[in-house]
C-alpha cells in the first residue's frame, strides 16, 4: 500500500477508527486492537479510552500470531469472556449490525463458531466460542483462524455478508472504495 492501511481514510475516519466504532456499538464489548508495523504512527490516532491496544512486534510471524496477541490480551483483561469476535480493519462495510447478528446467531443457534459467508468462502468477521480458544492459540503462520472454520465446518453457522469480499489490500482497492 505504501502506507499503513489502518490509516487510510474512508467516510471521515480511518479504516481502523471505523472498525473500532463498529465494535464499540456492540453491547458489553471489550475491544482489543492489535498493532504491529507502524505502531507509533497508528496509535496516535486512536482513543485512549474504551479500547485496549496491544503492541505486537512479532507481527511478521503471520496473522495467527497477531490474532493470538489479541486473544491473550482479552483473556488477561476480560477473563470472563465466553467468546471472541475477530475482525480486520480492511473490510470497510463491517458495521455494528453485522457484529450483533453474529452474536445473535451464536445464541439462537447455540453455535460454537459463527462466520461471515461471502464470495463462496467463510471469513471475517468471525465469532469463536471459548471452547475454541486453545485451538486458536495453537495456530501458526499466515493463515489465521480460517483453517479452523474448515476443520469444524459442520459446527459453523454462516451469516451472509455480501460486501465482505470487499477488502482493501491494494492502492487500486482503495481508489475503488473512495470512488
């Protein structure tokens, strides 16, 4: 991208601020933001209240290690948490309503995993019940938690999220978004 995508602006906010606002709209949320590369630059644009920022210098180890840094911080700061909702900042169409829907589906369907469904795949945002925390903490590499979605496919409740496939990975993606 040439710059941290967390700081790209969309609708008067950075992508990361937008993601935090979506999460903050969820009742009883405990928000952990994991930052790796560009920590100092990105951190200055975040509020001091209402979120827990984790500096993850090992971000180059892959998405699994980044997710685990956040999960460990959540377990330490909010040990009563019964589930974790994982999301990324580069999906600009994630909103509080979608996150609430994932939580509602967990309760209504008594589901251990609730994931978004878009472009013929399961993906983020995704909610994992605490029974999956050990498996999340055992993951390695770049793949992140997606591996578990397919290992436990029969236990996953899928929530359609058509706009989920729109994520910002290239300058062209960003230009298309702001147009």
